């Protein structure tokens, strides 16, 4: 059983530094991040296809802050999954929600920039209870919205997640959920779309749906990276 995070928030949402999560990057618009992603090679970033990236936009790496420091890298190619769909045919539920962004200026690997490890194909994640979502976001009474954060996120059972989304046919096989109604205050918000859920230095998922701030009562949905490891590796070569 999980302790109530609202009784001691500091253990569940914390400001962190980029040295702790050097694979984290911010996809930029108007000088700050509107989506997040992770470094997977010297010139590729993994994120959600629901992030509306465009060639010519910048990606900020190597910075604790989403609006300053680090280095900027220009997007030169967008590789969405070939079966990505997000329209009325799927009841506005995004499927195959994964995307790679190629940058012109390569990432120089050091203590602030590193590629993240990928999970094993079809790796079981239901038992990964100590996982963290990282990214830049907004919370009530947050006085540092541009500072990188980590948020404790318990992975939920498939049954619980499916029940939450029963009105839209449940989740897909390549998706999973985190959080609970009791931790709604800690849910991901605004610029967290595309952010990684981390477990033991591996990226279990990337945040695919962004409904936490709307207080809908739905759980956060992630794209399961294990389901796409072969696709990612194919595109990297």
C-alpha cells in the first residue's frame, strides 16, 4: 500500500537537476518548452506523436531549466509511427503514439546529456512501483514552473486503467496508466506531454495523454516503450 503523498508532498514532487536526469530535453516554442522528450542517440529524441513538432523548431538539452542555459538543437526530421492515428475513427484516442525527432546539431554526451536506456521488448512493468515522471510542468502554488521536476508515479494494473477508460473502449495493448485519484494533485500537467516515466535508468513509457490538470478523474496514459523497442532501433540505424 502506498503512503498518502498529500501528507508529505516533498517526497512526491521535487525540483531536480539535469545531472540527475541527463537524457531529458525540452521541445521549444516561444523560448520555452511545450513538450518533453528523451535523448536516445547523438542526434535523435524520443517523444509522443501528439507533440506538434515542426521542422525548424528547437530542442533544448543540458539544462535544468526549460527556458535558459544548455544548448539548442534544430529539428530537421520528424519520424512519427506509420500507424499513428488521432481522430474520430479512434474516438479521439491517440494510438501508436510515438515519434522520433532528428536534430542537426548532435548532442555532446557529458554529465548533462546522455542517451536513456530502453527496456527489453515486452518487459513487464506492472511491478515497477518506484517510478518517476520527469519534465517541466505547472502545479498549484508552484513558484518554479521552469525548473525540472520529478514526480513519484505508481504504475497501475491494466484492469484499473481499462476501467477508467471504459467509455472509450479501454486502453490499447501498447499503453499503461500511472497515478491514482488520491494523488490527483501530483498528476502531470501542461508541458509534461512526451515526458519519460523512468525506472532504474530505463524509460518505461512516455506520457501520451494530457488530462490531469482538467481534473477529469481519468488516469494518466503512457505509450509503452517496450512495445516499440524494435521500431526505435530500426529508425536509429
